[in-house]
C-alpha cells in the first residue's frame, strides 16, 4: 500500500534523524513529505521507528494510507513522478 508520511518536527536533530529513517522506507517527494510503498509489517516497523525518534509533546507525524484505487488516481502537477516499487527494500 502507498503510505504518505508528512511531518513537522521542532528540533533539528530529531528532524534529521527522522528524515534519515524515512529514507529507509520510501522516497522524499517534498521537504517534509515521503511516499512509501509498504506491506503491513513494514508499516508497523515504520510506526515503531517514528515513535522512538520524535517527541510526541512537540512533534507531529502523519501517515496517510492510500488504497490502490486512490493511488491509481494520483495527480502530480509540476515536477515529480509517481511512486513505484523499488528493486531492493532496505529495512
């Protein structure tokens, strides 16, 4: 499933660590937005990792699940390309 992750992290160090962690699961499409093609187990791993990296009293991370139909209707205006399955997954 396609997961869109957006975040607003106050602390620079936490924000950098989160961005590096998200690169293990997907691709950055905007400064604080990643697209990840994940199965249920990888999604659970992502959520656990995010929980360890942020301060829930100060930071916000949102994970949006998009169904196949929604993913097929993805529209991009300007530069960018739709997400595709990577040849190799790094977890």
